[in-house]
């Protein structure tokens, strides 16, 4: 079985344009044909699309298939290069996911989400041609994103809090950890002790929401690790949030560091 839905939908945010040309549905995979354009000025920052793309059919996540996996279709189409994308550069290729369900009770649309350092780009794709849907953008009524870009350094460890995503069922924090220590100096990211505090309430980890890439527990020296920590849903409208991320170093006394980020929520008129 093969079904192709032609879309030619584009989303543009802060000089980054993502075009979803079409989506191919087969019994073996779901394949999105994309183009990403960075039209910013020559000396602007590079744009990275962080983590793996996400595809959802209802509450079911369709796992991403990279070109290194045997399920990736070998018919000449290359996996799109998501990062980094310098100003003035275009990238074109495919993103491949596990197949959708076509049973009578299966949802008739698929959500494709591509997270970047600029904004999430979200498309809603019907399983049938001729069904008109609008691409979902960052200002979705159920998802709000706050760009943070804060970095903390201690004990040879660098942590950058890239952004925070607020949804009805969870709050997701997008992190980059770098172990700047020597080759044999592993660090340990203690995700079980991560917490968020808003006013007088603590929030702990949750497994609700999309299955984002988790940060590995052990990170060797010289390695950069990207991932997401998900907390219980935090109220976007109640102001500042304090996030705490513990790291244990594997140097002599195994010292424990707590990386703290205070994130302010921008005021809205609503």
C-alpha cells in the first residue's frame, strides 16, 4: 500500500521557513518531504533543529527512523540534515517515521513536529487528499513555548537551558549538557532528582506527553548530550519558575552540583 498526500504547506518564523511538500504513507513507513530555508543575514546565528522530529497519530507516537536504521527506505531519498543550518542555506530531504494506522477507528490526521532553536514548526497532515487542514503554529491554544537560552557552568560541566514547553499534561525543558572534563572523567545526570518550583509548589518528573529524547545518565568527558526533562504540568500564567538539575562528577570525591535556572514567563495581554 502507498498513499501520497500533497501539501505544499509552509511555516516561517524569524527568518526560518519550513516547507512540507508532501507526505507518503506506506505499510512500512511514513515519509515527509521537507525543505528548510534560513534567510537571515550572513552574520546571524546558525539554526539547529534539536532532538528527533516527532510524529503523532492521536495519542500514539510514530517513532523516528534515522538513516542509520535498517528500516530507513533505500530508494535514493536522503535524510534531511536538520542542523546546523547557516544563514543563506537551504536543506532539502526526508524525515521518516514508523507507519500510521489505517484501521477504521484510527485518527484521520497525523501531527508532525520539528523543534528548532527558533521555534517549533508543527504541521497537521490528513491521511486523505482533499481534506483541508491548517498548519499548527507555536501559538497553539494548548502549547506555549518560552525561549530561555541560559547557561550555567560548574565543576567542568556546562548546562544550557534552551527553552521550556508548556502543555496541558506536562512541562518539557530542553537541555544541552557538556562535560568539559578530561577523557576519563564521566559525569552523572541525576534525572530522578530534577525538580521545578513555582511559588510554594514543587513539580516532579512525568512520563506524560511526547516521548522526547532523554538525557543519558552517564556522560563521558568531552561529550555533549541533548535531551528533554518533562515535569508535571506547570501553570504558564503564575509567573517565575525555578528549575534544578543535579549533576555528580566522577572526579575523586564525586562532588554533587545543582544547576539552577530561574525562568520568567513573559506577560501577555490575555
